[in-house]
C-alpha cells in the first residue's frame, strides 16, 4: 500500500499535497454522482424542454456571475477556510434536497434552486482549491501534481461517478444526493488537514472591484497568461459550437443511439486517462510551448475529422485522441498559470481565466444552435475547424511566450 501511495503521491510533493489530493478525489466522486443523478431527477419531474434547458443554464451561470468575486475573495481571505466552509454548505444543501425527495415534498423549482446554489458553491470551492497547489508544491513538480489531480477527476468524476449515480438513483431517487452530501463533507474534512503558509491579506484597503481590475491589468501585461486566456476563450467558442449539438451529430450523422452517444463520452474520458498517465513522460521530452502548439493543431484537426467522417468507429478513435488532448491541455494550462502568477493574485487571475472558459462556451453554444439550424449538424464542426485554423495561424508566434512563465521576469511585460 505504501508503495502505491508513493507512486500516486510521491513523498517529495509533501503531506499537504496528499491531503489535497485525497480531498479532490473524494469531492470529484460526489460531483460524478451528480452528473447522472441531477439530469435524471429533472427528467423524472418534468418533460418541459424549457425547464430542462433551465437546469443546464443554472449550472453554466454561476461561474460567469460569481467567478470574479470568488477569485478576489480567495486572494483576501483564508483559502482553506473558504473551501471547508463552502463544501460544508454544499453538504447542507444536499441533505435538505435529500430530505425533500425522501418525504415527497420536492418540486421542480426546488430542484432548480438547489442546482443553482450547488453550482454557485462549486465556483468558490473549485476556484479557491486551484490556488492551493502552488502554495504546497515546488514549481518544478506542478506538472506532475496537477496530472495526479486530473487523473482522479477522470477516473472518479467522469468514469466511476456517473454509473454509480445512475444506479443509486434507480434504487432510490434520494440516495445519490445523500451519498454526494456525505463525500462532499468528507472532502471538507480532508482539506481541513492541509497546512498552508501565511497568505491572507491583512485589512485590505481596496474594494473588490479594484482587486478584480488589478487582475485584468496583470493578465493583459503578462504575455504567457494573456495568450492562455485568449486561446481558451476563442477555442471554447469553436468547441462550444460543435459540442452544443453533439447529441444530434451522434444520432443523425453517426447513427448512434443513446448508449452509443454515452459511449462517446466514455471513450473520451479513457483517452483523457491515457493522456494524464503519460503526462510526466511527455513533459520530460516536450516543452510546454510546443505542447500547446501540438494541442491546438490536434483540436483543429479533430473538428475537421468529425466534419468529414460518417463512421461511428472512426469517430470513437477521434474522441479517444481528443480526450487525451483535452486533459493534457488543461493540465498544461493550469501548470503554466500556477508557475507564472504571484501567490497574491492566484485566485483573481484564475477567475479571469474561468470567465474566459465559460464565456467562450456560452457564446459558442448559442452560435452552434443557429449554425446547425441553417447548415445541418456538420455545419458547426466546419465552423469550428475554420475558426480554429485561423486562430492557430494568428496566435502561433505568441505561443513562444508560454516557455517563459517566471512572473519575476514577465509580470510587468508590455502588452
């Protein structure tokens, strides 16, 4: 057992990292349960498309509404205390939802309110949790440490959690939410064991809006992080456009049923697991800047390949490769940002990136529906290919900044 622990969480990464890793994996299991149980609960209560769509919207909305404030508070307050408090509040909401379901007093509006509250709490917890890693792990080990977190996310959130959540829901509608509440509370207790160095700002004299503005100015002045935020925003527009109609593409273009559509997600997650398990080997041989370039090319060719193919088996192979790319890209982007950003700005700069992520997805999803209505189910993939290709050409030279992420050298670089 000790040898397995050493492989998963090497001693050199520290005891604090091990507690953080355990908390992350446990919490991700709870979120994975909700991935299946949440939509199933909504579908069991209504078949109104507007209400079903509202449930999805309430999960996308909190990062855009509260993301910047979550980042500002993470840089002002005790970060560990934020995570513990928010996770315990999440557990409380889940217990109340469980009781409402078990006593048959639940309504669709109560479910929607609970989803909004849980999504809001998750914004504060996840954004703050991302600031802990560079406080606990040496910058040279950040790539490996983030890969370990991502491995847990894929295995328990994407692969194990949803089928367990669906099985629990079939056994009793309240069970997956009770289980999620228990593991979220356990995650809070685990992260409470983490010992952080001093970081809380004493009696800040500025308003939260000023703190947020400072983060935007810092991002604009820092070439590497500016490039990352711009890239994720644009690529999530193209990605969101294609993925917003993925279920229609899978059924109409590939001829897949419900099981086949679910298999696409599973194959992508398996690809992500393969990517993260090989991440240490890859980063020892490929620079971060070149890894970014390869990732952009892979995503661009993914959109072209899906636009051209009509074979479900070919699409499965494409989704495997794309899954590996997506998690490698995410781990690399997070590592670069953690290396580059000063500790006192980690929360706010992370929230600026978060707004770029979800802002791009919202814009892309809206475009994807309109494009598909006028051009068919492959049109959003053609749009994604052309848009990605043009952006790659424009941003290619800027990716040289990725190799230089020491904030001491570049924090005040001109825009």
